C-alpha cells in the first residue's frame, strides 16, 4: 500500500466529474446544502464524515438516484441537472452499495455477467435463442468476466450461489459486477463495512489495483480513517450535509474543524 498522502500525482489531472452548488432536501430535511467539489481523472477520492453527513445521498445524486433541487453535476464536461441511473451507467458510472445488492440465487459468474448487460449489442430475440451472433457475443463477454474473476482471486467460487458466500466475498463479487461495466468512474459506498482486518486488507489491495491497473477513477465513502489515509489522493469532508474541508489526507486530518466534527469523537 501507499504511504499516507502519497497519492498518484493525479491532483493536477483533468476534472472527470464536478459537483457545483448541489443542495438536496427531503421535505423539510436538508440532506445536502450547497456542496461543491470535483473528482479528477485517475484519482481515488474519499468522501468522509459522521453518520448522517450526506455522503450516501451525494453518491445517489452523482449516479442519478436522487435529483438535487439546486446545483449541477458535470461529467466528462457535460452538464446535467437530472440523470437516471441507467443513463449514468451507460455513460460510464458504476456503483457498489453500503448493503450488498446481489442476485442471491445466482452464481458468482452470472452476477458479474449482469454487469455486462449494457455492453451487449445483439437484440433481445437473439439473446433469448442464445444462437448465432448472440452466442458469439456472450462468449466474448464471458472471457472478460473470467478475467475479472481471476483479477479478484475468486475462481473457487465462480459457480457458487452468492447467497451462500461469506459477507466479505459477496462484497468482492459486487465489486466484480461493477468492474464488468468497465466504468470511467467507480462509486464505492463503504466497501469495507462489516469486514474483518484480513478482508479489509484484501479489499484495499483490490481497490488500489483497480485504480492502477485498470486506470479507473474511484470515489469512495469509508469510515475507517486508516483506509482513507492509505488509499486516497484527496478527501472531501461533509458534516450535516455541508462541506467543511477538502484536501489531501494529511491536510484534512490536521484540520481542526474535521477533528472536532469527526476525528476527535467516536463514530
């Protein structure tokens, strides 16, 4: 792993996604208030803060689950105010969830294959028949999925129903499904929640390898500050839906507002 705050030298890179003045409310409850930050191509960008800070709401805004009342999102230079999740996926944004969202009765390989759906070009009729061009296309997609299975070191569970897998392996399968989409931006919502130390170390290694080997830009929510310091190039800190700090891990960890709001209290 990297030393804390080392980064990739990507902080001067091209802006892949820009969040500008975004506010989101549910009735009278303000989840996000006038938040702005960017995610630069090739970096690992952490979003941290205490429970209820608006972190997951922000990811939901980025990939179109929620639509902000104010502000805008620009992805690859294209400005948008409203976005549907399937459109975000087709444009290169993939997502994992705080609570594992897999097809529990399906095998590992079939769950990861689900991430290739948007890449399939043959029509529904041919896909139902699994013949001709659809069969050839499926063979090619399965080759790619097998590469992901090898990359994540889950060959032994490739045909097992994911509902029977330990939690840590389910998290790895969910990561594989997101990678199958070949995203430009990968959103990870607490990828290490509920894991033991060994599982966290494995997941940290895979996240770094995804960033280095695949060149995937990553935004992650994570409560483990050791993980945040180890993995991220830059960190944005939210509290009660407002941004209170933004910078390198070293800068953020030394910020008194962050210490008072998050680092200096149990969470």
